[in-house]
């Protein structure tokens, strides 16, 4: 993946153009080739999707204080609280 040095005009660049994808993360534009999506639709994949639905639903029911707590923990990992929570819970559910 390449990183683009941005100008004022390119700073908000994101999306797909042809077979190239532009991602804007933390003020940097990253460029990569578009990878065709696969959908294996295996029992294991369906289980992961169900787990993801469950974890997202858990996050949505949390109050602001709980979400803020996850956000503080996540800063140490340079992640958002949401992504940190999802990562931890998905790992926990995979063990079961």
C-alpha cells in the first residue's frame, strides 16, 4: 500500500476509482489496488457474521460512560473505543 503526500486538494480524497482504492486515515491518504470481494459462505463465516452482529448490538446498548472507558483503553493501542471493543469481543467469542 502506498501513502500519498497530500495537498489541500487531495486531503479529503477517499473512495474507489477504477481498480484503485483511496483511504483517508488520520490525515494520510493511502492507495491500494482493489481486491475483488469473496463470499465463502461457509458455516464458520456465517458464525463470524452472527458474532459480529451480536458485538455491534452490545456496543449500541452501552451507555456513554462505558463507551468512554473503552475509548480510554483503546488510546494505548491507537484505536477507537469501538474498534478496540469489537476486536476484544470477537476474540472472546471465537474461543467459545
